[in-house]
C-alpha cells in the first residue's frame, strides 16, 4: 500500500505521515521535484520556509515517479507513505495502480498561518503577516497548472483538519483507520451499493432519486431506477402530475404514475432469473408495496442504505416473509470534518427509539472516521484576528 498525502502549507501532512510511520509500520519515501520549486514555497517574508524535520533516507529518495512506482510495485504489500505529491503527472501515474490511496489534508488558512508562525518562531525566523501568508497560500493552491487545488479534489479521502485539539490526535487517527484495505478496493456490499447509487442518478422522478441493483452469486442480474413507464413523458418533464405537484411525500400515492426503482429492477430481471439467494440492494429502504413484491418473487435479502426512511411496515412484511433485511452504510466519502466530536452517551435502545438509535448509529459510524491532529504539539493555538479583520468580514 502506498499513501500519498497532499495539502497546503502546514495542513498536517507530515503529522499524518509520522503517525503512520509510528503506529502502522509505514516507511516514508521521497520524490524529487522535476519542476523548479515555485518562489511561493521558497520564501515567506523572504525567509526560507521551514519544513518539519524529516530523516531523508537516501535509499528511499527517488528522482522520478516511475522509478518510485517500480520500487513500490515489487513491494506493494509493505506500507509506504509520501508527502511529495507535486503535480498532476504524479497523481495520474500513481492513481492507476490498485495499491495507491490519495489523501488530501486541508485546514483553515488562519490556523495554518498560526502553525507556520510557530514553526518560524521555533527556528528564530521572522514569520509572515497573515496577509502575506494568504497571498502565498493562494499562489501555492491556485496558480494555473502548478497550483495544488486540482490535486486535492482528486483525493479518495479528504480530511478537513480544522481541529485544534491536541489530545485526540492519535486516538482519532486510529479510529480513521487509514490503512484499511477496503479503502483501496470496495467490499461487495460497497460495490453493489455504489452501483445502486449510480442507477439512482438516472432517475427522472421529481420526488426522489432511488436506485436498485439485483444480485445473485455476486453477479448483477438487473438494475432499476424510478420514473414514469416506457414511452411516457419523463416525470421531470411533466409525465406524472402528482409528482410535479408539491404534495407531501406519502400522500395521493394512488395517482402516481412513477414506477419505483425496485419494481423496475424486478420487472427487468423477471421471475425466472430471480431465485433463492438473490439480494436486492437499494439506496433507500423499500416501501410497503415494493416489499410485498420483493417478498413474492423470492428475494432472500434486502440491503438498504439510508436509515432515515426505514419503513417499519415493510420491515414487518420482510420479517414474516423470511426476507433478511439489513442496513449497509458505505464508508463516508467527501470531506471528513475532523473537528466534529463524537457523541458521549447512547443509552436508549427501546423499540420506540428506533429512529433515534439509527441516527445515532449513523453518527457513531461517522464519528469513527473523525480525526484530529495538530502540527505544533505543545504550542497552544491562540488566534488573534489582525487589525481590520472585523471590518473586512462585514
Ligand atoms: Zn415521479
Ligand atoms: Zn408520480
Ligand atoms: Zn417502492
């Protein structure tokens, strides 16, 4: 496994790399930059940008990305980490390989400036003003072609390091479980649920995007999304009057012309191809009428994603029909905000509290992915807005 960390000045790349080295037996590798180092990174207030102290092992420094890749390819079961994600070429080359994970680290510019100041102070250097740092940061991130911003957006895991909490650093990174192989290759559940999500994007129903995938022996039998029947105008083009009115969800269902995603998937597959052992993946929990049809055709298991809309009547149908119903929540993608603290207590497990319990479990799952670190351990961060800051904000 090779983890590439990219992020702005003082975002926290080296802190994470060091954590991976200390706790998960990663080895740090270095990649020389082929382009000249932009002036923005050479200086801050005309002083050398101080980088975190790192032991640059000569044998793990590579002159170009292909040589680095060849080295890791032969040793991909070992754990490697680099913060030298310089440009699109490096990212393009590494992302083709199944053992590479790109992780971006971002943090508010004011916090990064404080870290930078602390780093300068520890080396007796004159730190830049916030305004200078902002300009240099903008150039670093947004200069056309050489700017880092396009690389951050390609990361598979995106971390927002806005926390100033020191104590949760190691614990939170442990909960994040960055080296988990599932991050490199999705599990079957994740794979089929992502296919259902993709199907949902084809939905034309004005009420809700729903996608569904029918699977037997890990093979897709059919897919479906909701919308008006074949030959009719699409729902979003006015095909279903009920969906296009602003009626509340669950009312006037008898006048709706849209087929549900599950119905479309069942019709597409046909009774013959659905046998014992088939699983239905859906990005929402099936409704009552769909659950009746799902039970009748002999589906063995229903896996749903969004817990919020769990239909208790549908759950009863599945239970009495012998259909196993379970929830699968894929690992969070998008930006993981590391400043959100996990909940402290969770005691009410009564059936009446089902909704809350599901929400809490969802939240706990999310909380497991929380993380926090702080670059200048031991140096408290005190943010003092510069003069005129309030006026600018207003
Ligand atoms: Zn509709
Ligand atoms: Zn409708
Ligand atoms: Zn339905």
